[in-house]
C-alpha cells in the first residue's frame, strides 16, 4: 500500500520535531531483528528519556537535510532505525549499547551530536561515558576537595594545641 503525500508530510513533520528536541541522534542498522527485540530496545531507551524509531530512509534524508545535518550517504541505506536522545546523549547511547549487546543483527552506523557527525567508534565512546548525574557528582567532588583541605589545614593548629593541653592535663594528675 502506497503512502499518501499527506502521510509523508506528517511523518516528515514528526521527524523534524524529534530532531529539534534531540541533543543527539544515533543511527543503527537492524536487518534481521525481531519485533520483540525492537520493542525491548525501545523500552530501554525510553527509560533514559529518549526514543527509538524505524525511519524511512528517503524521509529521514529530507528531515536531516532540513536541519542542516549532513550525514554520510551510507548512514541512510538498508534498514535504518534512529535513537533520539532528548535528555542525556551518553545514557541513551549506553542504553542502546546495552540493549543490543550480543545481537549480530544490530549494527551502529553512526550519529550526529552538537553539529558534528559521529562515527560508530565515537558512538561507542559516548556509550562508555558515565551518565550525566555521575559526571555532575564527580565534578562536585573535585570542586569540594580544595575547600575540605582548607578547612582541615585551618583546624589543624587548634587540634594540635588541644592535644597538647589534653596530654598535659592527663600528665598532671598522674604525677600527683
């Protein structure tokens, strides 16, 4: 059954809306994957605040071009599914990597993030990054470390004086 021009325009508008909202997109080839496995991938990615959809290559090419996303031609060949990262690109890439681990049917083609085309290796590196909350916690720890050292340094002379007074107080009754 042929898709009408109206339906194509609706789908193109939906793709464009997803591209506007997403911080990164990851394209995968899913030839031979069962519907149950696609649903599992969708569920994992939705947990991270993203979406995973099978796209028509010609409409996806038009949507990417409309948003000045110049992807290599091989990214939009064969069967293509796209993961849209609306919240955290690293956690979405990690969820996609975890959901497809051990599957020979899913192959990462590449992606697009912050105006840059990503290769499959760069998408893998993105998936290996810690999620945004972990990075924030690490940064907070780095920022708090000097303040903690300063407090300990300032308190050390008083602590040393208190130890001397305590030792002197314990020594005085023992001598009597």
